[in-house]
C-alpha cells in the first residue's frame, strides 16, 4: 500500500531528485516497521472477540505509520492528509486483510 501512495505522490512530478526517492523509501520502511510493531504489540492485548477494538487498533497503527512516514519524507502534502490516508489504509487492512 505504501508503494502505491508514494507512486501517487510522485506521479505528477517530473523532476524527482534522488534524495526525495531515498527519503520516501526510508519513510516506507519506517512506516511499515511502525505499523508492524504497533499491530504486533497492541493487537494481542485486545480481546479477540471484540472486532471494534481490533478495527480501532489497525486504524491507530495506520495513523502512527503515516506520521512516521511524513516526518521522514516530509512531502508537500500536509501531515493531516498523511495521517488520514494511512489510517484509512489501516482500516482497510483490517477489513480485507
């Protein structure tokens, strides 16, 4: 999902500098690690039969991942867009994953 978001971010730009690509790749890696750690640590702590809590954990993990990716890459978009989009992706991960 992160590769799709980064390709959409750079899709309209023609002059991509190597630094921005490496920053984006580092942001993807850090966001994936953050999402995985958040899910791995918090998800087993919530009750397995309460689907709403699991949905909230995945949404919060996506928001945390979006924050980390934005702090590393710092694209032209606002932090609210990065957090909101990744929270939506986290919710979709739970619903379809």
